[in-house]
C-alpha cells in the first residue's frame, strides 16, 4: 500500500504503518525532516497531498490527525489551485472550514460552492451559504446557479433560488469554452437542456424570458429545439412574439403532419420553378407549424425568385430567430438584401447571386451601402457552415 493510498483508507494507524509494519513516512524521510514535513511533501502528479485524499473520501479522523497533529495547511492548493475543502464530504468540509479553510478560494474551475452545485450536494451548498459564501460568486463559467442548471441539478437550483440567487446573472463565455459563446443566462442554459423544472423555477424567480444569446435566440427557441414541450409551455405566456411569426403556438402532431404535407407540395412546385405555387404551399405549412424555420427559409427563397425583397428579408429573419439551419438563414438574409439593391445600370440581375436563375436578364440593380449588410450576413453564415454557396455569395457581395 502506498502512502497516499493509506490516506484514502482513513485508518490513522495504517496511515503510519503498512502491512509489513514499516513506517511509510519514515521510509520517505530521506533527509530526516520528520513525519510532519515528510507527509506535507508527498504529492501525486496533480500536487494533491494526503489531506486531499482523506477529505475526498470523507475520512474525518484522518483529516483531524493531519490538521491537528501534523499541521497540514488546510488551504494548500493542488495543480488546478483547488483545496481539500472543495472535494470533501459534508463533515470533513465543515471541519476544515472550522479549522480555517476558505471555501471561497477560486480554482481554475470555480470554488467549493460551484463544485457542490455541479455535483448536486445540497448539504454542502447549504453549509457554504450558512458560512457566508457569496451565493453569486462568479467563476469563468458563471455563478453556482449556472453550474447547477448546466448539470441539471434541480434540487440545488431550487435551494439556491430559495436563498435568493440572482436568476438573471449572466456570464460572457469566450469562444472555445464549450458549446456556448457570448453572453448567456441560467434560463438560456436550462432551456437548451430541456430542463422544464429549472425553467419554471427560474421564471418564478424573475429570470428574463426575452434575453437573447449572441445569435438572437430566446429561451423559448432553445426549449423548442430541445423538444421540451413543458419548457415551451412555461415560456409561452411570458415571451415576446418573434417578428415574422404571427403568434406563438405549441404544435400538435396533427398540425405537424399537415405542415409536412403542405411542405412536400411546396417542394414539388419549387422544383418545377412554380415559385408562386411553392410560396402558397409554404404559407399553408407555416399556418400549421409556425415553429419550423425551414418553412420560412423556403418561402424566403420563393419571395426572392418572385422579386419581393422585403418579404424575402422578413422570412429570412424569422428563420434566423427560430434558430434552425442558421447558415441557410444568413444566406437567405444576404440574398434578400442584395435583391433590395434595385434599379442600377451597373449590376445585372444574375450578378446578385450566381447560383440563382435569372428572372429577367434586363432587370438591373445598383450597388449601395447595403452591400456591406449582405456581406455581413454571408460572413455570419460561413462562420457556421463554410459551404461553397455562402463563400461564392460573399465573394460577389464584396
């Protein structure tokens, strides 16, 4: 048995003496520094000492021996700047704090309260709060409430909100730190996870249902994408309507079937270049299922071919708001903006977008300040999906 394995066992005597009755610490004390100094120096590859392992296994007696007899520093940090109190059980953590451990020390992944919230340790959460730890203590990825929501710890979410955690606290997440980028809130995360219970608790605590992420998605959009009907129902009554969608609705299976049938007819009409018939079919589909962004995208394409730039732009933005197939939505938006640049002797119709079939070769449009708007839309689309269609469109827009 190794020295640190002895710490995990929790047996104080075994910690001192192995099976062969050889003093482990004495064997490691090559410089004659004594038991206390030797124990303090023994670490694993992550620079975790005996107290980390004893606390992590909930070995109260050994923690007491290490702290009181060997004077191990209760705030000693490992390679990730974590302390023993961050991973202990309720009894050992309470003891370590009593002996001076600081539960608010931030490591590279939050403080002890964040860890307890993430792992659903309600007793530890209550303990930290009773000892005055800031309930909204911030880390690189948010407050303890954000951690609890992200890991679907509903009991901790309720406990934190009962202690008046800030339900609207947001955090700015840098690119590359998980799936999020930009400002997010606990409600956005709960909706994305499809966690209806947390969504309802956060709304009751005053969370803003209309706060959008960097792509313009509101919580209700994310809840719909997660197929959480209960979350959508909770958000429905408190969310502002999306421009381009006449009213919010929860779509029944029957309505979805009707929308799918109408969409199929629209696709057939579009393939034979009957854009007016396709538009009407997609409109019928939207009336049955206004939550399907693809329908708005397809109708935007029809409007484009019919020369109706404003309608094409409205539907492109509606698709973007619904958060479905965003790369295509940005492409539709850019195409609609280019279409609105009409009436110039310098740019022919088939230069708007090379992939579109010219409607009338003698219709001409002129370049204007909206070129930049179109280029920005295409560029945003490329960031999501760098396909040839978007790249070519951006080249023509620049």
